């Protein structure tokens, strides 16, 4: 198992004394070419790690914004194979930014675990978050990903007790994604007071960096979370910018990347402000 790009990024963040900024965007949203333009612009706009969603017709953990983004991606023809092609196109111009695929198990099962893991590695993918694959059922997928040197990044939630965190931590690599609110994405807001002790528990159980997502909508909230977590994940507000661009008949990339920069600036300045 290698987590070279992910580990290097978190080591660099630690040296800088700041949290990372993780952006989530949907493959094919609003089109293949525009999605690639967004992807290529994310690092310069401030993204330290990129999560690339692969469209699925029944994204059960997602709120309306990402559900609609998935439908737009499917309409644009972005299958899992197409998502891997998009990842490969991004990787051609960026050798350093960790790229994580995020989605659901059904498309991966249809693709085949070994084939998916092999092709993901070939496309320059560093890790996968599979929302609906519990640890008890993950060994076949984890075996395939391990063989291809792709990390399986697991989710922890507010309801994960210490015993459950031990299970989650096994065969998890890269980092742990802490879901900060109960429910779906893009609905409730994360609260740093409750997130801080949870992050400590997850770190202790896993020995890995902890990225916090679900419910981070504003620069102010992103900065709050950045003071207690190793990384902050933002997704729904970015796909909402795609929807707004479509409604206004404007280019999606410029709107998304402007939003990314405002959030990234807040994350990067969070601990500086705290130390002054």
C-alpha cells in the first residue's frame, strides 16, 4: 500500500501549520469538458486535495445539490469509466495533488473490483471513498485496492463509538473522513464545538489525519473547522455554483473557482488568525 501523494500533502500541511482544504466536485458536471476545466483549476484556486464524485442514480447520503449534480453528470454521459478518463486527463497536468474518487459501491461492483482498482491506479487516483460499503463487507474491494496501491478512505460519523472506530480504522489509509453531522450532505451546518472532541477520538483510533466534511458551507464555518481538523471538505456549495452558472447561462468554472478561492483563503488563514 502506498499513500505517497496523500502522505506528502499532509506532511506539507503540518509543516505549514495549517489545515488542508479538500474540494468535492462531480465528474461530468455540467459537462465533461467543463468538469475538466474545473478540476484543472482547483489546485491554483487553493484546493490541497480533490474529491471527484462519480455519478450514480441513487446517491443516498447526498442532499439535493449533489443529487442534482449526479443527474447532470449522468446526463453528460460520465460513467465510472468516463470518470476514470477524466481523472487521467487531470493527472496528465498535475503530478502532485492527491485525487480521491468518491461514490457508491454499485458502479464499482458492475465494473469489477480488480479492474476498477487497476484502472483507478492507472488513471492516477490515490484513494477511494465508497459511501455505502461498510467495513464488514469491504475486504474484497480493499484487497483489490491494496494490490493496486490505492487507499480505501473510510467514513466515521457522530454515532461511531470507540468500538466502531476500531473497526473503521482497520485497513483504512491516507486519512479518515469524519462526517460532522447526522443526515445528508448540504443540509445542516457543522459545529466546531462538537467536531473538536470527535476529531481527537478519530485521530487516536486511526493514527491518521482527519478531514471533516458534510455541513461546511461558508468561509467562516470552514475557518472554524480548520482550527480543529487536519482538513476541511467542501462540496455542496461548489456544485450549487455549477447549478447557479447554468441558470445564469454563465461559465461554470469561473464561478466554482471563485468560490473555492474564498473558502481556501479562509482555511489557510484560520490558524494564523488564531495565533495572533
